[in-house]
């Protein structure tokens, strides 16, 4: 998303005025609510919490399987299989 309209789309004066007023008059929750929400979300998802014990093994397995499938597809596309 950009702040500027796409090329080829021109706004007239009324649309520009409306866009400016919407940008300025945007409702924002008060600081108390934002702080409480931030604390609530931090409790529910602390970020980098514990991960599965064998996460690296799972990721390595999926990467290996994906690499094998790509190599097999390349061989089929090259006509070797």
C-alpha cells in the first residue's frame, strides 16, 4: 500500500479534501486502551516462546524433501527420467 494514488488515477479537489480529512480525523483508541491491549497480547503471545523440541529436525526434513522433489522435477524436465 502506498500513500499516493496509482498512476493513471487522478483525484479531483473534493476527493483530495475527503482523503485529507479522513487521514487527519482517523479515530485512534485512547492510550489506556492501547496499553491494556498491548499487555494482553504480550501475555497471550510472548513472542519467541518455547518451540517444539525437534523443530530443526522437522524443518530439515521438509527442506530435504522439497529439494529432492525439485531435483526430481528437474530430471524429468531434462528428459533424464
